[in-house]
C-alpha cells in the first residue's frame, strides 16, 4: 500500500490529515503510549530484592514486560565494564567500522560471540533490526525468494521488503508448508533464484520455538539458506544457554548457516550480531549497507557485553532461575484457570482478543503495581491482542505469585 500511512490515510502534508490519522488510531484502541521510567527500584535490604522494579509516574511497579531475562542489565560487573571502557575509549566510536570506528573491544567481542555459538566468525551490528536487514538484503535480491513465518518479527519482514525479493509467508511454525513453497518455487521457475528461509528461534510475542530441525531439512533439500533470529532464545534456553538451536538438538553450521542474536535482551546491553562462516561474515562486511553506512557501536557497550556474556556463562543459576520462575508462574496461573499458551520460555502471552480488552487488563494490572504491556495489532494479528508477560531472573518468587493473583482479578471479565 504505497503512500498509505498507519491508519490507511494518504499522508499529504496537511495538518488535518495527521490529526485524522491519529484519531483513527485512537478509535481502534491502538494508540501506543510511552511511559517514562523515572527511576529504577532500590531496596534498603539489598539491590537484589528490587532488581525488576521501576518507578513510573511516581509509583513503584514490578516490570513484567521487559526482555532482561537474566537480570544482567543492572549487573555490577556489566555496568562496571561499561564505565571502565568509557573512561578508556570515550563514549562515541566516532565513525563506522570500515573507517575508524572498529576497536579492540569490538574485535574481542566478535571472537567471543563466535566461540559462544560455535561458528567461525561473528559480526557485531548496532541493533537486531539492522542485523536482519544486513543478512536478508545481502543474501537475497530482486527475483529471489524469501520465505518467512507468518508471525516473524517485523524486522525480518522489513528486511525482506527492502531486499526486493519475492516475499512469501507460511503458516506459523509450519515447516511442511515452508517445504511446499520451496518445492513449488523450484518447480515453477526456469532461472535458479536464491531462496532464503528466515525465522525467529523463539517467537517474540508467543514464546514458542520454531521447528528448526524440520526447517533445516526443508532448506537443505532445496539448497536454500536458513537464517534463524534467536533474539529471545540465546542466553535463555538450551542446556548451556546457547538458545533455540541447542534446545532443539545442537543444530550446527551445516543446518543453520546464518544465526542472528541480539544483545539487548538476555545479555542486558545493546547491539546484535550475525554468526556464520568466515565467508558469510566477510561478505556482510563488504556488502551489508546496515553495517557499512552507520556509526560503530560504542566500544564501551562492546566491553559491557563481553562482561555480560561472561556472567551469563559463569552464573548459570540465572538461566535456571528464570526458567524455574516461568514454571512457577505457569503452575500458579493454570491453577487459577488463567488461559496460558504452550510456551515454556520466559515469554508468557495471555490472549485476550480485542485491543480494548487487552488495554483494560493492562491498566488494571498497572493499578495493582505490575507493568505488563498490552500487545496489540499490528505487532500481533487482529483479534489476538494479548498481555505479554515476561519473566526475569531478577524477579522474586513472591512477585511472581502476586502477579498471578493480580492477573486473576484483572483478566477475568476482560475476555
Ligand atoms: C527484539 C528483536 C529484534 C530487534 O533487535 P533490536 O536489537 O532490539 O533491534 C529482532 N528480532 C527479534 C525476533 C526480536 O525480538
């Protein structure tokens, strides 16, 4: 729909048009509000007791919708690494990686990330959004085929659109359908386009895990690329925290040649990376516009991420804790008849349906002291608005129990 704005309006440069577009968004209960975090929760009895608390509008809330799964964003070793590196390197990197912005902290982090995910090389990018743009626009172009899961993250969709490739989407987690589309494409064309399948590892709004083994088999059978964006899996799931690939059975570089990870979630910092073969990474360095034409991530952030990666591995109790809290949440919620999805990851959506009802439930939770965002279209499909609850190792057992009690009161009567 070229030229159409968020509410289907043609955005001609007249103030009334913008006003009408905003009113239409409001009418559909799709207005997004930014709440300003004024302070982080502190506790007299030790920082750990308030590690997930924030102050918003002067009120203390327990944050149950962030992505700091391991509680590393405020970890003293991580913040100290950031401070120390900023003192040595300054704040801004001053240029792109290919000019003068690439430093030793970046280089070391790339090596450590590659080692962590068992790939030959890794490339650091500023955000996961940009990492997905880099991968898809470098590997696919006009005339090629990109296959995405129906529920894939917006950045994968945008990347596919930007690439100019043909974009087709298969039903959620349906590897058979993906295989069918690949085979159909192979049978129909005379030319041999590049085919690329990309999927979230853990789906960001549902918390379920992609059928990676089956997708890998389908991609291999059709000589297609498979890229897995494991933004919500790395650091969290798998026997040693190596994410969705480890969870489904240690898929190696042959099965999953392109792996994307983000650093702003489980690792508690900021940035992203692509991991794969030496040549894949070198091609991204040479070609990926979202890598080349942007200022390098600050070195201090790379240093902080190195610390976070080390802590995530040495303090494996964090991973065990967030998963144990997830199970505690699920047991308590299902005992009260709160409708849960199938997810066993720290992303626990509660489907409400209408955007209005989801907002209402979110507001009632806020009044009870819990910050749980209502996720509405277009982030999720129509009529599937939901509360997206996320657990963190920073939560306490009693906070989780209290959330379930509040949910019981807030969700009933909102469906
Ligand atoms: C958050 C997220 C991204 C974007 O990562 P940023 O570093 O926040 O830009 C990409 N893919 C998925 C699946 C995500 O959940």
